[in-house]
């Protein structure tokens, strides 16, 4: 199949561009607004809130909802450059959005092509010496990606990057205030889990022993009556 980068770039511009009244609204990606609650995001994504994954329940509730485009009725490949979106929630507030762009629908596009297209919506970019975390908060090890370009103000940050272990572009939007709160809560949750791990293991072993004992007591009468040496 012959692919045309020029047409894909035009589509990229069309997807990202909005009327000038919304220009440089760094808190919004398409119809998703940072700060929205989980039910509102799930409704926009055509999903159910129950599909969100619980990452931590304390000291704050951290949840994630992963969206992927469905298969079209005509079974034709989608021209939408988005392959998947990972929404992160802190106490039911959308604090970060990680977009994974499809490799084939961005084939042939350069870093500058994407910067130009995204700048049409978010304004002038900078090229900081920085990295962002693109991975799920449920992963043991974070995936840090080098920032290609950044659009930001005092409250929000939009970051274009290239995934290290695959040839896909990605974009991260986050609320600086909520992201700081979520990061602190996640770090505290991990610390609490590590501290309580020995006691949880003792309780797990105790429960396992009790269940084994109960199962043995239940099976003993029948096995005793039926045993023949």
C-alpha cells in the first residue's frame, strides 16, 4: 500500500486544528479536558468507568483508563493518527493524558512536521532538555522519553516525544498542580506498600495455612472412612 506523508500531515493538521477562539488552550486534547472526572472521560471515550484500572487506593485514589479505537464497520484501516490514549486520574480528576500515535498513520512525518501541526493549536513551542514519563503508573519501571518539543504555561504542559523502544510518536499533556499531587501520592503509596509487605506476607501465609487446615478437616471424615491400607 502506498502511503503519502503529505496527505497524512494534512490530516494531522485537521485533527489538531481548532477555531482561534480555542487557541493555546493547553488543558485540552480534542474533547478531553484536564480536570474532568472519570465518568465524563469514559462517556466521551465510549467506555464505562468500571473499565478503569485501580493503581493505588491510598493515600489518594490513582486510576487509569486505556482507550483504543474500535474496528470500523467497513473493516477499513483508520486514518486517525491516534492508536491509543492512556488517561490518568488523581482522586477522580484527569491529571495526565498520554497519546500514542500510530506508526503507519504518521509514517514519513518528521519531528518538525509534528511540531508545526501541534503548534497550530498550542502556539509556539520550546525545545527543552527534558524527559517525561510515558508509561503507566502500574509499571515497576518508568519509561522516560526525551522531549522533542514542549508547549506550556504556568498551569499545563504539552510534550511531544518519540518512544525509545519503538518508532512511534507520543504526546503527554498534564496539569502541573495535579501531576505534582499525583506523583507525591504514588511515591507515598509505593513506600507504604514496601513497609507493609512483610506483614502482608505473614497474613497471606497465615490465611493459606488456615485454608489448608480447614480443607483437611473437611476431607478427613470421608477419607478416613474410605481408607484401606
